[in-house]
C-alpha cells in the first residue's frame, strides 16, 4: 500500500511539473498577444495619482506618454479615440486633464487590484507592464490553483486533473482576460480560493479573510460576500437551531470596508456607472447629471437579457447537473447562491455580451459540479482500492 501511495505521489509531482510548464508557456503566449485597451489609462492614472497626488497634469501626461511607448499605433489610437470613427469621450480623457481625472474614481474603487499594480511598479516594471503582467501572473496562478483544487476533487486521477486544468485555462474568455487590462482575472484567484475553502470546510475566520480579500479587491462583489455570510448563518440555524452572531459581525466588517473604499476613492455611485456604461459616456462627469427613469432601466435590461441566454444556459445547466449528482443540501445551497449572484451582477451591470464579467461565477459552478460528479463516482479512480 505504501508503495502504491509513493507511486501516486510521484505521478502528482510529475503532473504538477507538467502543469507549471504548460501554464508558463501559455502565459508567455498570452503576453505576446497582449492588448492595450482603453481601460489601461484609468488604472495607470490611479497608479500615478498614488505617486503624485498633487500633480494631476503630470499624472495625465505620464499616463498617455508611457502607454504610447509600449502600445502599437492602432491600439494607441483606439485608446485616445482618434481612429477613423472618433470617440469624443476617449478624446476628452486623452487630451483634457479634468475629464481624465473625473473618470479615475471608477478605477480607484478596485483597491486590491490597484495595489497589485503598485507592487509590480515598485518592483521595477513600467506602468503599462505592471497592468499587463498583473493579468499574466493572475492567469498563471489561477491555473496552478485550479490544478490543486482538481487534485483534491480527483485525488487518484492525475490525468483527469491535468487535462481539465489545461482545458479550462484555454477557454477563450480566460485567455482573453489575461491579455487585457481587467481585474476580472485577478479576482478569479480569490474566487477559486473561496470555492476551495468551501469544499474543504475551512475555519469560519479563514473564510472571512478570503471574503475580506474579495471585497477589498473588488467592492462590487459585496453581494456575493454578504450573501455567503447570510447563507452560513441561516444554514447553521437550520441545522443546530441556534443563532450564531459571528456571520453578522463579519458582515458588518465587510460593509464598513465597502463604505471606506467608496468614500476614499471618491466613487460617484451606481447610477453614474450605469448611465456612463449603457446610456451615454459623458466626457465630463460633472457636466451633466446621470438622469434616467426606471422605465429606461427596464428597457435596457430587457434588451440586454436577450443576449444573456448563453450565460443562462451554461449556469442553469451546471446547476442542474449539481442537483442531479449531489443530494448534499450545503452543496446545493451554495450553488444556488452563486447562480443568484450571477443575476444580481447582471441587474447591476447588464453587460450581457461580455462572458468575462460572469466568468468567475461560472468557474465556481463548474468546480462544484466536478466535485459533485467526483463524489458520486468515487473520483473516477484509475486503480482498485486495496
């Protein structure tokens, strides 16, 4: 038996070396195909604002001059809105310091992501490379984390764990996220850790630290972190008929963190984000109020939800498989929670055409689905148990 265990450990070590090598190659491939998109100036602007808080014109000038050194000409023109079809809002951000700085709170609110960019910058990367490499590093780390989660799910099937890891990390949404300026891939690392902690039933306060990191990284994930605490409290009361005030205390701490970030970042609020994203991108936020009616909001939701069907089919399909393969109430409840948060996110920010905005939640459902299948079929073991 010991010889078999030693053999399995060796196979897992070889598999880990294989996955690390493949992830390194994929990361290099994604870096070579990186895209300088129009979100990059926002995050670089946040970086330079931390370095030069009292010099807005210097921040503005450095932001675009540093991008120009790195970006291909076509992509730089896209960033500055100077292509054949001009973009007046992007032109205002590129050539007007006031317009540019009014946009920065939309980016400042992603505190943890900006901290990651700052760390890379302090390590010696240029500002554009700090943004680009953060996505690349997040891609690499997410692949390694996913492999270890699948190792836990399929403890005696290293082939399946390796194949699934590579297959998932090659999905177009995740490779695309690794090439652009977005916190969506950065947050995926924390969502994977949260899912791992859920499956392994980690300590309550360890899970809180993960929820804290998620909220700190992207405060718009507050509905997920708070709803998880509500679920923990409700489930414990259902099982033990006792009130546990720890989730409530943790929820208050997360709310406090959220409001501190909103206050310090100068975040203008949901109504501004919705208006600028789906109605009219204002060159100057201070120029006009983001006024729209509830009927207009519903009309936008109706238009967007028609194109949301791909995510709906995938998420409900995974949920159906989870309910089919697992009778565990805790597994089912958590899966429903993740599904609900997909739609909470949609109704707050209905970017129906961008799978990447919901990809983290879908990966969580996929991992839980694989866990449910593994539990039903004994991990698809490659050998007989002695």
